[in-house]
C-alpha cells in the first residue's frame, strides 16, 4: 500500500472526509483560542465528536492500540493518583489533570484514525495551511512589518498572543512543508516548497524566539544528513542543495544576528548572562523540588506554586520531573523512546522511498520535539500531542504492514520447501 495514498480502502469515504474536517476544525480552534476564548467550546465539541467517531469505528475495524497510548494512560493515571495525595494547590492540579485526560483522548482518537487512514499527507497539509493563516494575519494587521524594525523591540505574536508559541507554529509549518519534498519530485514544485519556507522562517526570526531559531537550524541540518546525504553522491541537483543550504543558514544567521531584535536578544544574553537568569532559576528550582519528592513530585501543575516563580517551568524535562517524580518521568519519556525505537527499526527495513523518507522525517521531528523540550513544556501543548499522535498512528500501522510482509514471506518460503 502506498504511504501517501489519496484515500484508504479500509474506511468509508464519508468517514474519511468527516474526520479530516474535524481535525481541521480542531487545529483551527487551537490556533485562535487565545484571541477568541469561545473556540474552547468548539475544541471540546470537536474533540468529543472525534472520540465518539473513533469509538464507533474501534470495534468495526479492530484497531490495535499502540503501546505509546497505553504508556500515556499509565502516565495520566500515575499523575492523577500521586497528585491527589501531594498537590498543594488542588484546583490547579485538577485543571492540568483534565488537560492530560483530554490529551489522552486526543492521542487515542488521532493515532487510531491515522492507523486506519495510513496517510499523513492531509495532517501535514493542515499544519502548513493553518500556519499560513497565522502568518497572513500578522501581515494584514501590520504586525509583521513593525516587527521587522529591530529598534522597535517588538516581537511577532499574531493571534496566538505569544511570541514563542508563534515561533513554534511557524517552525512546524516549515517542517511540514519539507515533508512534501519527497511527495512532489518536480523541480519547480520543490522550488516552490523552498520558497514557501522563507516567510515562515522570517516569522520565526521576527518572533524573537531564540530556541526556535536554533532548533530550525538543527532541523535543516538533520534533514540534509538523514534524507539527502546518500542522494547527494548520485544526483547533481541534490548535491548542490546539500552544499547550498548550510551557506543559506549561515547568511540567515548573520542577518538575524546583526539586523533583528532576535539578534539583539542573543547579544544581550552573550554580554550579560544574568539576562536569562530566570530560566536557569527554573531549572534549579525544578531540580530542588524533584530531590525533595523524587518519587511522586509535587503534583501536576504545582511547580508554579511551590517554586515561588509563579509560572510553569518552561521545560518539559523539569515540568514532568518536578510535578510527577521519577515514575512519571520514566512513563512520559518512554512514549518518545518507544516511538523512536520503532522508527529506528523501520529505517533498517526494506521500504519504498516515500515510506523511508517519511520515517526519516519523523525521526527528525522527534529530535526537534526533544530539543524544544529544554525550553517548551510539550506535555501541556495539545498541538504537540496532535503531532505525536500522527507519528504514533502512522508508524505503528507501517510497522504492522512490514511485520505482515515478513510473515507472508516466511509462509510462502515454507510452502515452497514442502512442495519441493
């Protein structure tokens, strides 16, 4: 079965269309909820419909739940039970617990549908499309133009009302665009793909999110090494791209450093390390709280209360460790470990080029998420869970198909032996 097929045969056309509409509405709600809180009700309704629809198809198609989903429910269960005992702020604990339960239902439904669809093309297109809506909205309001002036010290935030969140969304729009590099192989289309990344990259720069810019460079370097290195020795065009992109990244970094407010922020941090003292204090307090209660942590969301800092830890590692302890830490990051192990196993199998490219991209995505986790609490981000769900569902379905091929091959070989 083709990895990028237009419509799966295992599910009805009506269900396929309905689910993709619901996914688009859900992502739209996540995009605009900061500007218009009424979208919270839209997200709850859409999420409920997705889960209900998945429940209706669960037994019909005998969907096997991936181990990552079981690990997530184990993490949520542990966090719920331990947090109910140790939490200092029970209302805050309940708020985050509800978010985690909703995230589990989201992962269950989205990963399940991706297994049935055997297709990640539309979710990636949705990520690009909604990123484009965000980008265009900043241009229409004049915010993009204003952020271009480094002397104004303005950071692009758009309708998400958070510069770091906007940079994060623009980064994923770039990465989702590059997913289509191997889908459309015509040179002019690939030229359009590279050209389309430019405004998203500029939006990252003007958002002033330094960690996002660093991870952007990491993504492109990994993309070259994982997906283009072997082809660079066989195709002149790929070889030129392999040489060109590092130079483009260098000149882009030079432009950023000397001509934008992001560059000013980098220079301030280099000249005066105390500028970023708040982040280091978050890590220090997170470690202190972890050592105080290494098994249970201080309870979901309670870092911001017990630490005295008044906000979450701005780190997935510290947020999980300080709030849920070593048990929660192991359960949570085992989700990433199991997914990454499966992807690394798939890389070693005989796969068509489009499937192998997809697997390499997912490995890149996981590395990006883990790198961002030093400055972003992915655990609290529905968008991060959505992306993980897509990778979990598709990779699990792909691994099942590969294993089934091996079983059929062995059975055929055994029949030939008996016949001979």
